C-alpha cells in the first residue's frame, strides 16, 4: 500500500475510534436550554468553569448568547459554536461599553415598589405596597440563566416584614438591611437556611444616631460603605463603616444632583438614577474612585420617561427597572449584548 494511502487509512480509523469513544462516554448528551463555550460564559450562568465542553448544543443547533438555538440557514455551525475572544473590557455575558437592548418584562414577577438581588443574582427580594402596609417577598432560581419563579412570602425575613425598602449584603445575602417605620435596620444570619433574627438599628455620626429620614440606596459587599439619600434634600450620601455592620460615620454628600431613585454598581463607581418627580428617564454617572464626587449624569438612551432603576448587576450587563412601560406596570430587565 502506498505510504500516503496508509496514513489516510490510519487517520480515518483514529477519527472513528475517537467518535465511538465520545458516544460511549455520554458526551453527546447535551444541555437543552443553556450553553457556554468559555470559562467566563459558564461562570456567568452560575456554573463551574469546568463545565466548558459539556454545555454545548445538539446537532443542528448553535450556542448563541448562551442559549441553544437552531443554527441559522447558511451559517457554519462550527464557526458559530467556536469560542470567540471577547473584545477588551468585555465580560463573558456582555460588552459593558454597548448600550442596553430594549427592556423586557421579567417573567413571573408582578409590579413592585422595590426589586433587588443578592450578589450572586440567584435570589430576588421584592417589596410591594398593600392597602395598609408593605410586604417583602422573595424568589430564588438555581442559575442566572433561568427565569425567577413567582415570588412568595418568605418566612425567613420576618424581621423585615412591613419594610418599604430592603437591601441584601454580604455573601449570599447573609445581611439584610431594611427601612421600617422610617428607620434603617440590619439583620444578620449565619447561613441561608436560617431565619433572619431580630434586627438592630443602623447608627451614623459621632453621636451614633439612628439612620432615619433617609432612603436606602445601597450597601457594599462587606458592609463597610452605606449609601442613602436624605428626604430633606434628595442628595446622595456615602457613610464609611465604623467597624461593624451597623455603625457608620457621618454621611458625606457625593453627588451634586438631586436623586429620587438609584442603583449603584458593586464596585461603587457607576450610579444609575432618576431625578425627583420622575418623567425624565434614567441617568447614569461614573466616578473615578470611592469617596469621589459623582459628576452630573447623562440620560441613558433607549429608556422610557417613567422608568425607575431598581438594581444593576456587578458586570453591568443587566439593569432591572420598574415603572409603567407602554401602559403595563411591572418589573423589567434591560440587557447589554455581546
């Protein structure tokens, strides 16, 4: 047999053996709903980086935007499914330099007064106003690729019941800050299986006065920085921690503009907000470091006049908002594309 022919035969045998081995190992069993081709993509779904290679799609489908979809006609399936290096500054889920796509309704979640997530984006805390009071509920999903199920009364947040504002902090939301009867409190638990114990008042300033007459905007991940707006002047304030999760120094004004609703990024550098009175849409402002003043913001394109910012994810890929859009009141999410 000619040497070149013998090499071709050996290569064909090798490829067939590899194909049989893949089938025998069960690698052809693929996830039907989500997919990820890089470690960053897998982690953005709440999966392990080790899932790369086992979260592909079936034959005839391609992995586009972390979802298995029918391969577009005339498209090279291998080319679509091949990992592509993100542009500089992008994450596995989006390009934060790109504008948001049009907001869509968050399935299963009815209109709310507040909607915030734990840092891992798996649990949402929702506040609604009833006839005589406020009700705090929660909704938990398994991965970030899934929709949130219908929220339910959460027996683990009893101390925060009747609170009109809530904010989870710490790992997996082991801390829960909430505003009740005009005063901000904090509850702390050891595991997510536990019920939050009775909270204690959040104290600020040299005389450690209760934080009242203010709206809670954010608490950073390790509860060392507290952000709030004062009802008296609608300015945004930042208060340094005093060594505990309930004791803070006096708040310092960190923005020149008046603010009614706001969402702050996890790095504490970008602020999404609306001015008092509503009807002006959502603005965005970015500062250069902590304790530095935020500059006057600019209008965020693509949003409606009555939109209200609720929560921005750490990677700035998803902005959750409230308000009546096209006559429908609810919770919505605007996502940035790759």
